C-alpha cells in the first residue's frame, strides 16, 4: 500500500513533515536576521486541520531553537512540544535525552545522541520512519583541531551512529556544513552508506544552496535518493509505493523554476559525478 508525506523546508535545519492527519515540525528557526521573511514563516493557520502537531527542538543552539514556537496557539491547537533536556529550565515541552522512547498518540519517538549539543530524533508515524539529525554529524575542524581531537571526533560519531544504522528509514534530514571545507559531506556520506535512507535531504548548509545541490548530485546511490530543498516553503510531496519513490516539488519561487515532478532516472553516463568524488566544474 502506498504511503505519502509532504516535506516543507523553511530555513537552515527547519522542516515540517505532514503525514496524513499528523504534522511534525523540526528545529524551526527564522534566522539570525529573520532571513525567513514573514510571508514564509509558520503561522497558526498552517496548523489547522491536523489532529496532532508535534514540535521538536533538538538542542538549544540559536540556529535550532526559536522562541517563536511558543507563540503558536498551543492552547487551542493540538500542539505538543518534544525538546532536548539541554533547553533552559522552564521552556515548555516534554524534555528528552538520548535513549528515551515515548509515544504521543499514535506517534512513536526514539531519541538518539548527537555529536554536538542535544539529541537527534527518529519518529515513526502512519507507517513512515523519519529522522532529523539535529547537530549529529562528523564534525571535522581540521584547520583548528589536533590529530587527537579529530580522532576523538570520529570515534564519537561512529559511536553515535551505531544504534541508528539498524533502523529502517524513509526520510532523513542530515547536515552538510560548508564550514568544514572539503570534508563538509563526510558525515552525510557515511550516513547514506550505512543507514541507506530511502530519501535524504541535506540541511545546515549555512545559506549556501550550492552546497546542498552539489551533495544532491553526488550523494545519491541506488538505495538512497538525495533531494535538495533550498528555498523557503519549498515543498516535496512524496509517495512511497513498494520500492518506488515519487517526488513532486511545489512552492518554488517563480524566478527559480516552476512546480513539477523530480525525475529519478538511473545515473546518466554523461553525469561527471558518476566518475569522481572530487569537485567537478559544470
């Protein structure tokens, strides 16, 4: 039986995922200078019609936690907050830590660790398994770190990944941070190879859409499609039907192209990214 979901990108690592009557909101943030302008921001009317709304905060870094989430009409709307326990005391929500397992209605949530602050989330809802990494990544700061620190970072990442690698996963959102230079995709590549999510969406690309687009071209495999959503409110309607995945993109700003289906063809012989994992000038 086919299963469907709609993923909407907002800014940085902020997404919503709608699955039937349930809406999940992850790490919503308007930006340091409100780069997510008012017409593209989440508003109370976006929540109408859902029987359950879960708002997730992976940690208290300012680029993952926006106080505006507490201005939404949670007294009238069916909004529940699931927040990392590193948020300051007094912030609304069920506080969670790595290893926690909880159920909110018919939504199952497993909480995993991060290699920075906070947690990552694995959410099962209406037959779909969704992962948001928060700041879980293979953070290589080779120009600043000692070899010992780099080795420890790798050890910590592989340890954090170990319990995740066994999980079935339909949709994953994972960082590709250009501040790490040429190793910006090291963690994401390992995630794709080890977990094999059916769809991977890069995030945390520091306002550089070309980074997400490049990874979408180079990171896909025969097991995992990679999709870059790079504009506020850009939306992917997903249909999972057996081994088939269909994607329809909408909400792209007019100057950047029209709505339409994403073609999931086999790798083209003329695609330079099939021959090398080095940067390619197009």
